[in-house]
C-alpha cells in the first residue's frame, strides 16, 4: 500500500515559475501526479501560447526533454523551480506572416535617436559613475583564460545568435546559421564574451543548449547578464538599459576601445560606446531564413580583416559591408 505521506506529496499542488518573453509566470494549478501536457495547458492559460507551440527548457527525463505524457513526479521538480519557455502566441505569428508596414519606420526612428545623442551620452559623468560602480560590484566568473595579444569580441544572444521568439522542437533549430563556424574563426584573433540582457541562468542555459560553452574549437572567456547593464536617460526614448563596454574595460584593462568590437541587433545597447558597436541584422523567423541568412559568414570575414589593425578607433562599423 502506498504511503499516505508519499500520496499526499504527489497530489500536492506544486508551484513552477515559467520564464517567457522577459516575464515570470507562476504556475500553481498542477500537481506532481499531472503530466507535462497538463503543465503546458496551465502555461497556455497564463501566457496565451498554445500548448502545441511550447518548448519548455530545463525539464529533463532520462537525460532528454520529456514527452507530454511523462508525469511531473518523474522530473525531480522542486517547489518554485524556474524553467524557460520558448513559444509564440498566435497573434504574434500572424504578425510574422503579415508584418505591419510600420515596422521599418520604427527602425529608422531608433537610428535617428542614437545618431543625435550617442556622443553626448557616452561622456556624461552620471553614467560614467554608474559604470565605475558596476566595475566595483559586478562579479565576473571567468570560464576560460584570456590570451595574450588577442582582441575582444562581445556578442549579444537574442536575434544575434539565436531566434528566441520562434517555435521549434529544439533550440538548435533556432540557432543562427554558421554560428559555430563563425565562433571558431573569430577565436583565432579574439577572446569572446557573451553578453545578454537576460539573467545569468538563462544565458547559461541558452549557451549550453546551443553547444557554445563546451565546444572544442573555441572557448568563451566569460558571460555577462542584465546586472552588468546600466540605465540611461534619452531625450526621445526615455529610460533604457544599455551594455557599457566600460564595465569590461574597467575590470580587464588589457581590453579597451582600440581592440574591442561588439555585435548586437539593438543599436541602443551600445550607446555608451557607439564607436565600438556593430549593429547586426536581427535573425528572426528561423524556419524561413535558415537557408538564406549569411550574416555570420560575412562578419567572419570582416573580423578577420580588421584583426590586422592595431587600433579600432578609426573604424566606422556602420560601413562594415562596404
């Protein structure tokens, strides 16, 4: 006969925190006797993402992602554990299929703001003080040693290396084409840092799922998350968070404006160091663009070409394709 204590534990409601689209959703309507499929239905009720479009990252059953019929009591879940969900609402998919004609105008406005304000912003004392605080307080966990004579490449994740909004059976299906080939080539001349605007748990999870952290052909020096960012005030866009390279330069003086380049699909992320940033085309709709996206192949050649230079400060990365 089953133990009453064990039975009570299995029927007890468990709270699971689902991270999706920058927000956390507590799911507190399933018990350990329910299945992964039941959990997905509960997530659908909270987020609006259909169960069939969900990919729950962080759940493992016999070292593999669990099928929908696997009971939750087989997954070693703990109360208030956090998992990440990949998926898209139906209305968002409709927008992808029939995109709004206003999207391009938003991009133009974004560029106008940065061209007008970026030089003034990067030199404001209030923001330089924030950077100094990050240098003093933010803890970096070094993964691999730095190498003498190498320049620095700082990479964003979402829409730069990975389509984080599309739906797929496995994250590898959303990886930007030629990612590992690009990183292997870049590693010849650059130490590589990954910097995402999400928290460290999700940075590590995404990089592990994509096979970036344990690749024998290249090494990642360290990872940075949203806590290394600072908030700044812009005239037209209000308060935004940015990725100041000064945090890295302050902690590791071997890197500086003359030997650092940063790729991000959002130009405002390098408002504190506009000359060092290169805005990469965002990688969206992975299922449509896997065969045609060649951005990383082109940027691989650009990195190799400029690696010969002693000083990057005279470069205009906005003209990298010319």
